[in-house]
């Protein structure tokens, strides 16, 4: 059972809320406030109204001290609620980081000399340097990130991935990377250290989920600039109203100038404070949602880009298919019984520890109930597979049994005086055309038939690709297979396109071609040969089980090593963009209602005719201003859960999504403040506020 890297903390968690409240007060530091220009102006306004209230206690201010105090209190609440939203989002990340930190232990390491094959000395893990070799036995903790250079072993990575099932790590290939803090369960590994202490993958994960290294995304920066520009415009406009009001009163000889506290309240209500208060929390929450999905994002930009991608590149093996080809059928040669072929294939595969070899043994048992033989008494001589011979097998009871590629077995039997039957040659071609892999089986000079190995497409993958197509995302399968095999798997799985016989250069060129056409590309990978393409892709998800080179090249790491996780990442990215857009729409729309509440009240004393704009028929100028300020603060609180959870996303056309967004958050943002401000006004009037 999988246990995600997440804390039990949630928005309803009392401990998390209390910690966030404390964080909200700590964030009152001016240096922290300055990072958010919109809320910094509210912060300055809170200070100004506080000083104005103190001055009003001694007299000499045209507005009552109680009115100024009320505005000051609610402005401080506005700042604190904004801090609270950010603090609670950060708190969730820190809780996740604490879970990761519990898995980090201080261990000793046995340095190793690969030349002599002997341990050198034992040192603290913190004393290791890049390039050191260490040996780790069963039951010991891996002291640092590195690559396996010798051995194969089961490793418990549950402390990092949450997955209780152990994984196999071995030298060579794409399963050689190991992470410090995980534990070897069996056998023995020799590891070459690849990172310095304090810079391990686990350390970087902790920093990422804590948000310490979170960089603002381009869209977030652009929106922050827009909000800062709007705030500056409103600041200039409001600043000119005080002398303008004083001049009007002096010229007309009636009324009184607008008060400074009312001007500050007017500015806070007109500025885009709602989205300004929640913008940072939305970004942090997006990365937290990825962390809860067991994906660590190395940059905020990657999360955002995931919502905009329109091309998705996926490896065939392990992503679209189950990862290892499985024996599906025995195809005997003329004059050979299928059971005889199965028995010989079973013998040839007993010492084959690959997934393909084990599947042949299983198929023989399932089809003909063929049981393992007692091989110790006959002392067989096993022939391991090699890239040179492209065959494996066994010499048993004087017979040379082999299985392997068609041309390799043909050379073997020809050398023994035999020949490859035309029917067998035709069967191998038919298997290859159907997308399978043919293995030919021989005994001495006789060819007995063909074993068909098939890539098994994952269940439900075709439906998921159809879902991506509805989202406007093109799926491209990448494989090293020949074009015939690739075409068969592509048709069965439902991908839009495929790249066969893919080399690292071909993958890189494909991504660049799409990017030149203005498209955003996402890719998954786990091998060193994937690293160049991962580095080029806009969203690059490296598998935690993959090589260190792949993890360094990617901007996300999937701790579950599930390549189809990209689909979930895309959904989270789109949810982040939709949440930001929805709350921005709501924030701008609800300012309209505030105009009709606070403008007539603010200028009622200077221009009595403006009372005609009081559509809500508020009780008094005092309650009108206070109602608008109070609503402005409370709406931030009401939207914090939505900012943290995100707006629900379902694959729909962009026009339909925009229409729904404007209808729900645009129209809602326009109507809700009218109701909320009026309700608060009635409550204040009932409490005797005049």
C-alpha cells in the first residue's frame, strides 16, 4: 500500500491553524510585507490610521476616534488575513517537509576501494565527497545519493516514496540511482557518491516542499506587476482627492473636506486587495498539491507550465506498456508438438532472471503444468544472455538448448548442420509485424519453434489519452522499437503519434521542433539517455527510480516513478491557472460594488448630490465606509479555502471554461459584495453605529 509524502495537516487541522495564526503576526515584519506591494500599501494604511486614531484621542481630528479605530482594526485584520492565507499554505509544505526530515538519519559509511575490492575505512556520512565509493550490506542505510556500480539488491525506499514494496537497484541501466536515507534489504551494493552532504536529493526535496526555494512563475510575476500598477493608479487618484475636496469646500463655502481615514479606507477598498492577499497562497498551494501527489517540483514555473502544455511525450516501456514484455504464445515448428516446445523453452529459461525469462516459465506452467526439474542432480551448464550472441540457454543431458533472436539462433543451428524452417521464419515475421518480439527456440541442430513476447498495454491508458485529447494535448509515444512494432503499440494504446527507433538526439530534435512551432512540451524519462531531452522540455518529470542524470535534468521528480503521473500533473497545473484566474476575476468584479458603497459615503459631506449613487441605501456614511472595509477583510477569509484547495478542473473547451469563469466568478464577484455590504450595514445599524 502506498503512503504518500504528506502530513495529516489540513485546513481543518487545529494545530496547523494555530501555527498559521502565529505566522500571520510574524509576517508583520515590514521586510516581509514589502514583498507584496498591494498588501504593503494596506499595511502602511493600517499604520497611518493607527497613528491617526492616537492623534484623535487628543482632539483636533474631524472624524470621531471610534470611527477611525474601527477602520484601523479592520485594516489590520485585512493584513493579518492575507498573512494567514500565506502562512497556512506554507504550513502544509512544512508539515510535508517534517515527514521527509524524519527519514533523514545520521549514519556511518564504509568507504571502498574498487581496485582491491576491499573496504578502506569507516567515516561519518557527512565526510563523504563526490566520487567516493561506499559498500552497503543488507540491513544498512545508504549514506548518500549515488549510483550503483556493482551488485544488485532490494532497497526499501518507503521513507521517501511512501511505497511499502521494495525496489530493485542494480549497476548499469536506468535503475542504478539510489537515495541517501534509504535502506538495503538484501545482498550488497557498491555505490559511487554523486552529491555532497547537505545537497542530497532529500535535502533539496525538503527545501522545495518548505517553499524556501520557491520562485514566482512568469504569470505570477506578470499578475503581481499588474496589481502593483493598479494599486499605484488608485493611490495617485485617492491622494489627489484630499486637496480637491478641500478646495471645493473652500470655494463653495459649505460642507467639509473628506477625512484622511475615509480616504485610506477608500483606497484599500478600490485596490485589488483580494487577489493581492491570496496570490502567494495560490502559488504555494499549487506546489503543495503536487507534493501530495508525490511529485516534487524544482520550480514554480514548471507547475504553471504544466497547465499550458499541448504536447506530451511518453516513453513506451513502463508508461504505455507494463514495462516488460511477457510471453504470450508458443508457435511450434512443423512436426513439433506445442508441449515439447514449451518444455524446451521452460528449460532454456530456468536460469533467466529477466522478466521475459520468468514469463516464459510462467506460461509453460500455466499452459501445460510443466514443473521445475531438480537440476542439481544433472548439473546443467547455463549459457547467460550476452549482447554479442543475443542468445541464452542451457546444455543439459548432452543437448544444447538455446533461445534468442531469429538470426542468432539460425547461425547457431547452421553451425551444427541444421537449418531454419521457412515456416518458422514466416512466424517470426508475423510476430514482428503484429508488434511483438519473436524468440526462436532450438535443441541441438533442430529449430523447435517461436515464443511470442508481447508488450502489454496498461489497462485504461487508451481512455486517459482520450481525456488528454479533449484537453487539447497531443500525445507522442517514444520508443526504441522498429516502426512496425511502434505502429502496432501506438494503434492499440490510442496515442496521436509516435517516434520509433528513438535516439537521444532524435528525442531532443523532436522537442525542439515542437517548441519552434510555439508549443509547450512535457516529457517523462528515467535514463541517462533521456537527460538531454528532459533538460530541453518545458515540463520534465524524472522518475525517482531513474538515474541521477535524469533527476538533475528534470524540473520535477515523481517519487512514485509512475510515468502516467504526467496526466495528474497537467490537471494540477491547469487547476493552478484556473484558480488564479477565477480569484482575479472575482477580486476585480467585487470592487464595483464597493464603489457604490464607499464613494457616496466618502463624498456625501462635500457633494451631497452623490448620495443618489447609494444604490444599497446604506444607513449612514459611517456604516457605509465601515461595511465596505469589513467586507473587504472578510472576503479574504472566505476565499482562503478555495485558494488552498483550488478551483475544480474538468477537461472542457477554452471558450466554455472562460464563459463559466465569467458567469460564476465575474457575476458572483459583482453580486456578492452588494449582499455582504448591505448585511454588514444592517448589523452595524442594529448595534447603534451611526
